[in-house]
C-alpha cells in the first residue's frame, strides 16, 4: 500500500535540473533569468552557517560566521516529468563559497560577459574550467560599449576552442534561448567526447 | 521512462529496487532527509492536523499542493533555504510531504533528458 502511494506520488513529482547563470556584478544575470523564466524571477536567501561551509577556499575566520546570500532563480517547465531551474550566481567574490554548492549537480553554466568590463567574468571562467562544469560564454552587448568579435572575446578569456562563445542581448528571450540551446548542445558534446 | 529513474541523486543510498528520490512514510527525522535546493516537493495528503504543525509548516503544505522546488518554497515564504529544509524534512518524516531528488550530472544525464531540455527551451 505504501509503495503504491509513493508510486502515484512519483508520477506527480517532476525531477529538477539546473543551469547556472554566472558573470560579474551587473552583467545581466537577473535580466537573462527574467527574460526566459515562466515565473517572475524569485529570490531566496541561503544562510551559510559554520556547518554548511565545509568547503575549500575558506579561511578559518569566515567559517565561524554566518553569511546570507541572495540568489535569483527562474523556472522553465520542460514537460510533466522535468523542470529546469536557472540560478543566477552571486557575483561578488566573497560569495564564492556559495558557488561550490550551486555548481554541484548543475547541467552546465552560462558565463555572461559584460562588454564594458570583460575582465569581470574571469573568475567565473576559472571556476567552471577547474570544476569541469561545461559552460558557454555569452557576451551581453550593452549599447555604447565596445563591440567585440567572438574571436576577440575568445582570446581575451583564453578560452579553449571547444567552448562556445555567443553574442547576446540578455533582455531578449530569443537571444537567451539561443544561448541556452548552445549550452545544452555543448553539454551533449562534452559527454560524447570526455576531455 | 524507467531509465530516468536511475538518475536519482542518492545512487549509493539504498538497495537497487528502492527508488531513492521518493522519500515517503519514512521514520527518519528531518535531519536524515537530504534535501537539495532543487529537490521538488509536493503535499502528500489533503487532510492535515494543523494543530500538530508549526504555522510555517501549514503554509508550506498549502504551497506544496503544487509541486515545486525547495528554493521556490523558500522564496514564497521569505524564509531562508536552510530553515525551509529543516521544516520540510520534518514534514517528510511525518509523511505529509513527498520529495524527489534532482537530476544531477554526478550520474550522467541521459541523451533523452538533454533532448527534452533542448525541446523545452525551443518551445519557449
Ligand atoms: N543595454 C542593456 N542593458 C542591460 C542588458 N542586460 C541587462 N541590462 C541592464 O543592466 C543592469 C544590470 O542587469 P542585471 O540583470 O541586474 O545584472 P546582474 O548580473 O543580475 O547584476 P547583479 O546581480 O547585481 O550582479 C540592469 O539595469 C539591466 O536592465 C543588455 O543586454 N543591454
Ligand atoms: Mg542579479
């Protein structure tokens, strides 16, 4: 009886999968999430306590404190059995410990590069490269800012040839869709040819 | 359909015939349930003895009439994820809520899942 109950419940519960949207402060992460999400982007607080901060890169000082990090996220229902969440990762460096938990189990990541200050996405690129999380770089083209070519961005970020680079406008859903599709295709390729 | 079930998070948790992401009717206390930020939760039954619950837990049960992630519950209640996990863990332990662990790339995501994600994004 109990197992019947759980099987019926299982039919009603979709499983979730997540994609991270990373990039420097103000790069357009929340804008991208909002443009593709079926719900208005939500914000949740993660309180990091001593116990949950047992990850690397932490100095002993920080480990004794409690830190609150706000996370934006949106939702895309894929089908009855699958729901995709997009998480904007906290941009500031002091929240890097948060990335460890966020990156765990992520399908992949979009690194949003800000054309006004390309260098602000270096830490994100480093992070995903080191963790082996598949990612694409999406260059959010702000008006009035210098327009880079894909090649210039690739060179500036020292990206491996296999990492896709796209130009985008984070405010436009079609543009963001193209970015997400490129990421999922890249994930599929990464699985076919392990690095 | 059924091969997706192998992609549950807790691959090392239980015997081969127990689908680990369905945590139900368990004896485990809240802290024994490993909830992720994107574990999806849903209310397990319609009738609830509200007197036996914290006010926040009653609100969680109302929210959970529709399946949603722990992160969504947290955002809607304006309660930190860590706190929501404890409240939900208790509800799961008492059989009020069912949870499903997320897909994770620790166990490789199947082609079918990737294709479904592609199709879903394309439909937007
Ligand atoms: N012109 C232009 N403005 C944009 C674009 N994307 C975002 N913006 C604007 O840039 C500002 C910052 O965008 P957000 O989406 O909040 O950036 P964020 O990365 O979430 O910022 P933090 O979370 O604070 O790090 C907002 O005022 C947006 O409206 C774009 O493609 N073009
Ligand atoms: Mg933001």
